[in-house]
């Protein structure tokens, strides 16, 4: 995603409901000068890429995210990692860049993925009592599949 696409998607993810071009435009205009047609084009591009689905409402559309911001971040990390000629070294370098808090979050995530049978440190058990296995939905690679899925 480009910078403007990311700004638009941030709002769609934040509101977590179908939104209109006008709503996104008004929110973006608090930060920058931008035209209605620009926002409309960005949302159409995101629809073509499979990041949002849309439903007609009168002469306009309402747009809704196909996946979560977490799934988008995961897809970016996976894409970058898969392009490495030495994936293990890339992971070591990535982990080396992480803060202590990020490493702790990674450790907690591994426990969630591995399931409850893994023995946890007492302080992690308290934090993860409310944690559940997150649903990760990757965006479709073929935007046409979004439309077919929306018709069902």
C-alpha cells in the first residue's frame, strides 16, 4: 500500500464498519487538503486490490475492510521474509531489532499459536488469560474472488 492508501485503510480499520467516501474525506481533510475524487479513486483501487469490499447504497458505495490491520502487517512481514536468501538470518536480524516489549509480545503470540498445553511463566499466564487465538484473514490475491464471496 502507498501512503495515501494506508491513510484511507487506517480509517476503515479504525471505524470497523462500512464507510462512505464522504466520511473518509472529511476525516482526511482534518490533516490535509484532498479532493473527493482522490479519496474515491483510492477506495476504488483498494477494492480492485481486494483490501475492501463495497456495497452500493443509492448512487454511492459503502466500503468495508476485507481483513484486519494485523493480517496486513503479517502479510508484509511474510512477504519480506520470503524474499530473503537466508530466512534464518533474516529472522535473527529482525529479532535483534525488537524491543524487550516486542520480544515479550512475540513470546506470548507463540504460546497462543502453540496452544494451552505449553507451560507458561506465571506473569505471562495472567496476561494471556484474556488472549485468544486471533483470527488471521489474508486478503484475497484475486479481487474478483471478493466480489464472488460478497454475492453469496
